[in-house]
């Protein structure tokens, strides 16, 4: 059961990143918006969980960095709104 759960989490994460890319590329979402960052963060978290479960170390590193970048910009966006 856990195998299929993490497989689904991985697919969901991939979907989030693809959706974010399509929305930004089609100019339906601003890359500096909190919505874009939340979609990216969701994707990174899901893919990081999948990568950790499968022990895919290069994938863990990439998604961890992706997560840190997303968090950094999300915090900057949030702080600028105050």
C-alpha cells in the first residue's frame, strides 16, 4: 500500500509543477504571485516525499533546492504585502 501512495504523491507533485509552468507560460499566472509559489511549493513537497521514499538522492537534492527557492520567494512576497 505505501508504494502506491507514494507513487500517487509523486504524480500529483509532477502535475503541480506542470500546471504551474503552463499557467506562467500562458501568462495566466504571474511568476511573482503567491499562487504560483504555492503551486510550486506543493509540487516540490510532493516530489521530495516521493524522492525520499524511493531513495533517489539526485532527485532529493533537486527538489530540496526547489523547495528552498520557493519558500524564499513565498516569504518575500508575503513580507512585501505587509
